[in-house]
C-alpha cells in the first residue's frame, strides 16, 4: 500500500505536461450537406442554416458543409448566420462551389466565420463594401454647417463597423485580417488560388469527395475546445429546404410579394362592383394574405407601404370622383415610388424590380380609367329595366284617349305590352307620349312636343 501511494505521488498528475491537459475530441458521424445556389442571404436563408445546424447537432454530425454561391444579401440576416456559426458545436465548413460560384458581400463574412473555408477552382470571393441603406443613386447634398455631406457620417459608421467585423472574424479564425478589411473598404475580390496564397481560405477542393478527403484529420476550434474532423468514408446527409421554407422563399421575393398585393387589390375591388361575394374576392383575399406573409420576413419600408396604400386609395377615388385622370395619374406615381421603396434593402438584390413596378402601375391606371370608371358610370346611369326603367321613356298611344272625370284615359303600348294610361290632355291614336309616373298598373303620360 505504501508503495502504491509513493508511485501515485511520483507518476500522478504532478508529472503531467501542459500538452496532456488539452483534450482533442474527434468528430465522428455523418456529414451534413446543404446548398445555397446563387441565392441572396435573406431571413429565409438564416432560418434554413439555423435548422441545419440544429439537426446536425442532434445527429452528432462530424461537420456541416455549406456549399455557398451567393451575390450577397441583408446585413441583419448575415449577422444572424455568423452568430449561429460562431456558437455552433458542430464544425461548419463553407465550400464556395461549384466552379463559377462566388462568395460576394455577405458571403465574405459567412466564409470568414466558418471553421474551415474552402473554394472550388474557378470561384472568387470579395466585394464586401456595404451599400447605403436605400441604395438610391446620387450624392447627398452638402451640409453647409459642417462642410460634410449629409449622410456621410452614417455611411462612415457603417463602413467602420463592417471593417471591424470582418477583421475580428478573420483574426478569430487565423486568416488574413488585412485582406478582410480591404474587401470591405475597397471591394477587393480575389480568385480561389489567390485566396489560398493570401491565407483567406484554407485550401482548394476539386469536388465534394476531394473536400471530405482534405477535411479528414484537420483540427478546428469549437466553443467546447479543439476537435479533429474525421470525414473519410463518412455518410453524407443532404439537408434540403422543406416545402414550407421553399414556399416562404418564393413568397419573400419582393417582386412576387408586390404582385400578390396588387392581384389581391384587383380581386377585392372586383367584388365591390359585383353583387354578393364570389371567386374573385376569395382569390383576392388569399393573394393579400400571401403577400403580407411574404413581406413579414423582409425589411419593409413603411413609407413605401403607405405610398402603395395611398395609390390604391387614389385609384378607388377616381371611380367615385372623376377628376379627368388627375387622381389616376397621382396613383400611378405613388404606386411606382411605393413599389421601389417597399423593401428597405441596402442592395438591389431584394428590391421590387422597375420592370415589374412600372407595367403594373400603368395597367392599374388603365383599369381604373377604362373599366372601373365605366362600371361606376353605368351604375349611376338611368335604370333601363323594371318599372323605374319605364320612367321618361317614349311610348305610342294604342287608341284615342277618352275623357273620364276631368282626365283622359286610354291604352298605350309600352315595352311590347298594353298598359292603362292617364293624361291631362287629349291623346290621339298613334301619338307619342312620355311616361312621367307609374301607379300600380296605370301609367301617367304626357304628350311629346
């Protein structure tokens, strides 16, 4: 017993080296694979990646491979994705592929945040300069009080924040922080070969099999400590978007959402001028719900939404208060401006296209002038059917009227039928008379001059 105690004192924990204190966990399990094929970074994309990370963690996956091809996207969605990657307990591998793909703008930050960054031959990365919110062309007017351009301070803050963000991600992963800053300040872009030479990415993979082969044995740092990837011969599980995410991705397209709003307006407006409630109103209500559902995941500019509402109000007002096209013209202008301002995106990737807004605005104006206006005028016109439609119409006396109690009575032919008629003056057979009133089955007429 004494010898065992002495042996424990000599060969126990006091003799361990610092290297022995660091435990490297080997990540074994399936490789999860998801793909963004030339898609902008949106809230739908962020939800998709978040779900994939959650499923990979539940399955104790060896890693999650994000095959990336993106032109950029929303800053808020990119920040959400980066936070998920930094806090992930499953290694995240960003693979810019296939050949010809790009990791531009938001894709740069996602690639820098990944545990392992790789690219396929013929791809490129960079151009991460932030675009001003609103994205409208032109130079801000000069500020005479400070000598600086209005908006310049805010743009400088946005730029400095993006530079610091890119540098911090690059430094965290041991990558080229200077290039990361230049990608933001100067929109620097480089090829896959240059990215490896400048320590922007880790290596180039010819295809997915080559990627798994080069990943095997590579060490990464997770929130729980270092880990070694074991991907050789691992099962590959695809993580596609489920139908709900695909539907939301389609509906969150600004052009689709805008068109759904307009179709919904057409359907509901049609029901206002037809009796009852039919298919048009039902489809219109469905389109409105789907349109607002798609807009719910987009950064909406409420000024643009109010302009669209004002435009629709002007179109309706034209039908009730004819202004010889003035209200319709104002509605067209408001609809174009509101459509272009609807999505508050810093880039043109998530904006309603001018090619969609202008034709829709002109078509709506034409519908208002020629269709809705015609319907309302017809509703305001004199009734052509029923007893009300008989008033004011000219009919022919079927016989000569005879005097009865100070008035003259006879028969007239009205709308193919014989009616009893009363007149204050004599009427000869065949004379034209005008119907002035009706009481039961008796018409009151007067001679037509």
